[in-house]
């Protein structure tokens, strides 16, 4: 909305600054931070009045709160902070719109799950199958938003691998008809968005763990989105130019601003928990951003902590079934394994943040491995 101020350049030269993505990204982050600071106090007090599900001390260690007093559904705070910032400073092209669909849609699935848990003492929320179906439907709608735009439809079929100079998959792959390559790419995008959503959710088990890793991953993806949306930079790095992808940098900056406010209150000892409304929505949005700039495998590198957390659960279940009840890890997701080994929860969180930074640097390095 406010980027239209750049059209007033003829009346006052400095208005041209609002044309630049870098300026609007910074302003989006500051705006989200501002709204977050305004909303955080009242929202935490309001959520505190809602009955909270019990937190297991065996899982949360010394960070557990007696009687489950810490409110959940803190993802609402992140959304309330970042959505106005995105609408004010980003050009809402189909890429931004599709990312918003994943953020809000998957967040809504998580909200239903959270609300059932806090409103019904005996409820475990919606079933895993229903949750997956809802996430898949939201991702399908996001893909449909892009497919409806003829300017972006052909590029949706491109999937890049960081070590290649060209796309791993495109509308011209193997001489297949365009609708088949688009269908395969769409199915892969849905898989990535749903997988990313659940991986972030699994990581959200200790105060500050998930949101710290989200911040690191989002900053890296936002930087890459800026490069992908800039013709000269993308050509130099050979990462594939995507017209309009620079606006995703504004989206990511707003998410960073909202996440910083949430981390302020979620750092140990937490005043609020993210809940499924935050974890599912943010994870889905990160998956959408990565796929829409044709870099889903970059997300797998940059978000390496999320991948490890998800794989630890899959391996634990598979090993348990294969061996008839034996466990590969002491407890999963894997951050609880280290708690069981005696690591203080805060040490687990900080060390996972460090690992996330290293994965982020490796992701940036992969842009030159071609």
C-alpha cells in the first residue's frame, strides 16, 4: 500500500526511496516490530485467561510451568504483527499472496487444533490425518493462486538444486507435456509446504528453540529472495531469476520483525508458547517462500535443524516398529533426547541455534557451488 508513495517522487525526490525493496523490507521489519510491541501485552493477558493444556515436566525440564499456566496460541501475536506490515509495504503479487495463503491457512488449521485443546479438557485437538488434509488443502490453494496467473504459471514448474547451473526440473523436462511437469512440480511444492509446516511444529518443544531457528532461516531466505528477484544478482550467481520474488524479501522481513517480538516473550522462562497456530503457519509460509523462488532444496539446507527434528521422529517410529519396541533415541523430537542425557534446556536451545546458524551459512555458500 505505502509503496505507492514512490509515485510522488515528482513532488519530492526522497519519495523514490519507497520504490526500493531493501528500504521497504527494513520498514516492514520495523513496522512488524512496532505492532508486535503494541499487541503483545494485551494479547498475552487475554490468552492467559484461557484454560491451558498441561505441559509435561518430563519433556520441558526446568522450563515447565506448574499447572500449564503459560498461555499458548502465541502465533497469533506473530500474525498480528507481520500481516499489517506485509500489507503496508509489499507489492502483493501472486508470490506474496500465495505465501500469505500458506501462513494464514495453515495457521487456521493450527488454531482449530489449539482451540480444541484449550476449550475441552479431554481433547487432544484434531486428528493427525485431518490436520494433514487441511495443510494439504491450503498448500493446494496456494499453488492454485500462482497457476491462475499466466505470467507466473510456466515458472512454477522450475525446481533448482543449489549445485546446478540450471533447473533440476522445468516445464521442458524430458520432453513431457507442460501440464504433467506442472502437476509434478505442484505436488512437490505441496509436499514441501506440508513437510516444512510439520517440521517447525516438531521443533517447537523448548522455550525459544523454534522461533530462534525460524529467525535465522527467515533472514537467509529473505536475503536469497532479494537476490533471486534482482536480475543482475541472479544472473551473476546463476540461481535463476524470478520476476517479483524480491517482494518475498519484504514478507520475510515482516516475519522477522514479528518473530523478534515473540522471542522477547518466548525466551526462557517463556511468557507465552507459539502453539500450532504459529508453528504450522510459519512452517508452511517458509516452505512456500522457498518453493516460489524455486529453491526448496535450499530450505532443506538452511532449515537443517527442522529437517533433523522431523527425521528424528520418523527414524524413531520406524526403528520402534522394526525392532518390536526398542528406541533409537531416548526421546523424540531429538532436542528431548539431549534433555534426557542431562543437558539443561537452555543449553540445548542455544546449541541448536548455533547449529542453525551453521546451516544458514552452508546454505549461502551453496549459492556459489555451481
